[in-house]
């Protein structure tokens, strides 16, 4: 029996006569994700890349100076299909030219993106290992997901991965939690996914068990449906970007009424005195009272007061979604989450304390050890230049310019060649019109893709990659219940090759084959990586079967040692013996380290920072999509069924729609001074006034191809988001801080062309 694993679940591919007919959810998954429905129709659709292809001018003038290959035509030029050998020769020639002329630090291989599940054929890992075996590349650090959080948390509590793996379990919450206050909710749409696989879905059940146990939920979010499935569920329709003020006012009430836990603060934290002075107004003359916060958040002052009392009187878990830190000054809501729960003094107690992203990923709160199976080494990168991941446009536009990051000053390298596998920058990056300018700067852009995404269409050389269903692999994600033997289900579509096979061929041409492949084919690697993981499993008291048995059975249920995790319990039990990995060994409400960096946009303790004046009346939320993973399978049936007149749905409050003469089902133009997109409208009372919401991931579809500032006709919010770092500390993605205006679209509704392949010359049949 064959299985496969995707980031959103495990499935049994149903194949008839070599064609994928259906993706049947596995029988043990109580809440399988419908995203799997999208794959059968999409995997061999016209949108699939079938053969290697080269942008016309790039090919015709390959031997001329790179500037003569018309890089400004990227995204607006035909491709020429070429045989694999020709394409691989071109890639190898370019890599060796750039390396010879400028060194490896002219190659950007950050290649951010989720790619596919499967431990071996992870595209980004394959690329990194390949480039390392060829002398290295400029890399990127942190993620779009948790840019601010990843940099902040080690200063104040501990490393983000360590924290995520040690979250208090759903089981513990059901037994001990009384009040669950969720900033950004607990959206089930997001819990469909977990990086590397989500073989059984836990979150709906987790919420149900807590609800059955009588837990009161408070959903602090602009969207009502960010928390569903619980009985006692209050919606506090907060203004986006204002949660920090709300948390401060809750702290103010605790201090004002003497409800804060001074014993806890003294024993387990540093710097709370300075923060309390700030809270009371001693520093800036502004007391952070409920009235002060009510004006910023739209939450009534009375409710702030009563909520603070309830939190102090009950066993309370405070959860914050990643989205809150994907914003300008995004460090502050995370720092305040920790500070508020430190004030309550319940950190390290069953059912209490804080959570960073329950509901963001399926596996958070599983209560299982963070074991993950096979690991594929990426080698060692001799190049030391890097960027914080979301600063890519700045790097391409401003080589040599200085930037701040986590207390140090660095300089952007001068990039000549960009190599991408397993990501889609025209999905994930902010201010796509600015990106389009930057994207003309490199001499060469090489992309491995499965589908004709905007990223592929804006490349010079495109190499077709297999999907997870077209290769053998091993599915295994941190804390996931099952390891999956991912048997190849269908033959590669067209001439698609595995990323590994592509890099192996390149490494042969570039004389680094032994380092990259170590003489193994993919099958030998799978066996080796699996065997290596068995001894690591042993250190978790997990016994894996031998490879043959695993491969034959198709699935292995990991027998995790029983563990009723409570986050930071060991620290609470013994703060001296089990200190945190912070400079003080304690929770840092004030961080001398961060204060020493001297950043106005992230000083030494949490602060309320007014955002730069936002010019337009509606706040745009671009959250994670329910119907797909990012941009993946936007052309699939499940995502397509959600579209309105072919466009991505935009939800607007009834009052705001009425004021603009907009009705449900119509097409609207959403705009600000960076650009404009079209979307299909949903009018609703489940979104607070003053906010509009559109999911990310509609494929970039400009009316005028390859030209900046063209109308985007499909609903890609990143033509409007601003490309600035969260702060000088993290430089994280700040997509959630943006305002827009919406108007009815009176023109003809242009057809969607995002899923059409580019014009292809010399196509071979
Ligand atoms: N406005 C706004 N922007 C955002 C966000 C937001 O909230 N708002 N969220 C941000 C976040 S948190 C993230 S993580 C990013 C996500 O951004 P990405 O991870 O870049 O988005 P994906 O659509 O998952 O892109 C993965 C690409 O890899 C390709 N792929 C899949 N498998 C393989 C493979 O085996 N080989 C190769 N070569 N290619 C493969 C897929 O076809 C797809 O095009 O977006 C960020 N951008
Ligand atoms: N189906 C699906 N699941 C996914 C993904 C996907 O693409 N598809 N992506 C995965 C990835 S890569 C990541 S990083 C996680 C991301 O997890 P998150 O970043 O938490 O996800 P979002 O959906 O952007 O945000 C969650 C909710 O927060 C609310 N919100 C936004 N801004 C604010 C604010 O200022 N204040 C408050 N109180 N609420 C706010 C929004 O209403 C939104 O629905 O999700 C993962 N899960
Ligand atoms: Mo993410």
C-alpha cells in the first residue's frame, strides 16, 4: 500500500493506468485537509513545466556581455525549450563564469520557500548542499514566518525552535487551563499545515477537548472566525497592530490593582521594575491605562479591566499568532506576550503561561518530543555574507550599502547570479513592484520549478522539477505522529527531473560531483539517511524498524515516550539549576543587550511605538490561505472553487462596503500608492470595520507582463505591502502593516492569465 506526505497531511495516491485520480486521506487522520483535493487535476495540467526552457534573449545572446541579454525583458519574453544537456551546460557555464569573475559571494542561493515535504528531496536543502560543494553562496537567515520572533526570543527567553518544541501540550491545556486568550486567534485553516508533514491533525480535537472541559476562549482578532470550534468563545475585535497596547493596559490593571505576581517577577525575571515605571508613565508621561488602550484598540476600557481580573483569577494561557510579529515593530507583541504572562506569574505551571503560535502549525502543542527522522547534510558554506531573508530587494538594489541586524552592522554583497529552488518570491515578498526593478539587476536567474509560477516566468533558465508524487522519499516532521515511506506514485510529468538529479549532473560538469553525491544515487541516500536516523531515534527512546520493513509497511507510527509537556516547567522548578539561555539566565523584561544596541525602533523593554502615519482608511490583512499552502496549487480545484469571478476573495465589513457602494460577488480594485490589484468581494459582519482581508497566494498576474506598476488582476496582496523591516533588530517581514482603499471596479474584468504557460518557442512534442 502506498502513501505520500505533503506539508498538509498524509494521503494515499489513487493511481489508475499511470494517472493520478485522487488523493485519499489516510484513515487515521481525524481531520484531513481538503487541500489534497487540488493535486490530481493540477499535477499534469497545462501549468506544469514539462521541459527545460531558456528566455529567448538570454539564449540568443548567451555569449555576449550579460547586460546585452535584456534582463529587463524578464517576465515578458518567450522561452525556448532546449534539451536537458543544453540547459545543464548553460547553467554550468554561468556558474563557472560568475564564480571565476566575481567569486562565490556573487551567487545568491538563499532560495527561501517551503518546497515540498520529504526529507531527502527538499529543494532548498539540495540547492544549499550543491552550492556549498561548489564553494558556497550568499545565504539568508530567519524566515518570513517568524522574522522578528526568531531574533527577539533568544534575548529574552530562549531559542525559538527550542520553545516551539517544548510547548505545553493540548492534553495539559484541557486538564488545567481555564482561560485561553488568543491574540490572532487559533485559526484551524492554518493548523492544516506543518513544515515537513502533518500526518494527523490535532488542533480541532485540541480545541474540542478544552471546550468540553469548560475552558473560556477569548479571540482577540480583527476576524471572528480566527477561533472556532469552542463553546465559550468571546470575540474582541481588536484593531490590527494594536495588541501591544492592549497587553500593556492589561498589565497596567494588574499593577494598579496589585494583581501582578511580584514573587514570580523577582525570582524569574530581570528588569520588570523599569518596565513598570514605563507602564505607569514615568518615562514618556503616558500611563498605559485601559482608557489609553481603548482609544488605540477599540476594545472598551471596562472590558480590559475585567479581562485583566479574570486572567489573574484563573489559570490562563496567553497565545500569540505569528502574524502579530509579521509587522512593523513586530518584536513588541511577542515581548509583551511574555511580559504579560510573567506578570500573571503562571509561566511553567500546568495550563498557564504563554504560547507562541498554537494554531499556526499543526504540530505545536503535540506534547511529543521533537524527534524528526532523516537529515540530509547541507555541507559547509565558506561564504560568510548573508542577509535577513526579507531584505532581498534591498540587497539587489543597493550592493555595498550598510544594514543593521541584531546589534551589528553589515553590508549587502553584490549579487550577479540568483539560484532558486523550492520557493516563490512573487508570492512571499513585499512590494512586488519594487521587486520587479530589483529583479532586473542580476546577470543570471536560474529557477527549478514544477509549475509556471511568476518566479519561473521571471527567470532566465527554468529547469522542470518533479513533484513529491514522482519520486521516492521519506516523510518525517518534528513531533509528527507517523513516518511515511513516500513511494513514487506516478512517472515524472514531461521531462521533469528530481532536484537531486539536476544538481548531480551539474556537479559532474563543475568537478564537485564526489563532494555533492558522495557517489550515491537517490535510493542509496534514502537508505543511508534512514539508517543514520535510527541511532538518533534511540536517544529519544524511539525504536525504528530496519529500512526494508519500513519501506515495505509504508508507514511507521512513532512511539513517542509519554510526555505531558509544560513549557518552562524545568526553569520554574529550579531557576538556578536549569537557567534560561539568556544573559541573565532569567526572562528578560528588560534586556541590557538589546538596550545596548541603541535602536529607537526596538529599545531595551517592550514599548508602544506609534506606526508611521497610515495614509488610507482600510487596514489590509493578508493572512495565510485556507484553500492552499501559500501559492502552491492555487491552480488546483480546491483553491479555484473559492475564487469569485476568478479572483481571490477579499472580505470587507458591511458598513465599509455600503459606504463604497460595493456588493457581494462584485470585483473591486484595491490600491495604495505602491500599486493596485483586483479581487472578488465577500461582504461580512465577521470582520471588524476598517479592515479588509485577503489571503496570500493568488498567483501574481499583472495586466502588462514584466512591467512594474501594472494593475494586478488576480488578488496578490504583495503588490500593496511595504518592503521595510520589522525593526533594526530583526529586519523581519512586516507584511501586516499596510493600509489601502477599495473601490468598485467599473471596467471590463480582464481574464486571468496567471496559470497560462509563457509563450514557448521551438516546442518539441
Ligand atoms: N503579504 C504577505 N506575504 C507573505 C506572508 C503573509 O502573511 N502576508 N507570509 C509569509 C510566509 S509566513 C511565508 S512562509 C512565505 C511563503 O512563501 P513560499 O514558501 O515561497 O511559498 P510557496 O508557495 O510555498 O512556494 C514554494 C514553491 O516551491 C515549489 N516547489 C514545491 N516542491 C518543489 C520541489 O520539490 N522542487 C522545486 N524545485 N520546487 C518545488 C512550488 O511549486 C512553489 O512554487 O510567504 C510570506 N509572504
Ligand atoms: N492552510 C494554510 N496553513 C498555513 C499556511 C498556509 O499557507 N496555508 N502557512 C503556514 C505558515 S508558513 C505560517 S508562518 C503560519 C502562519 O501563521 P500566522 O502568521 O499566525 O497566520 P495568519 O493567517 O497570517 O494570521 C493568523 C490570524 O491573525 C490575525 N491577525 C493579523 N494581524 C493581526 C493583528 O495585528 N492583531 C491580531 N490580534 N490579529 C491579527 C488574522 O486575522 C489572521 O487570520 O501558518 C501556516 N499554516
Ligand atoms: Mo511562514
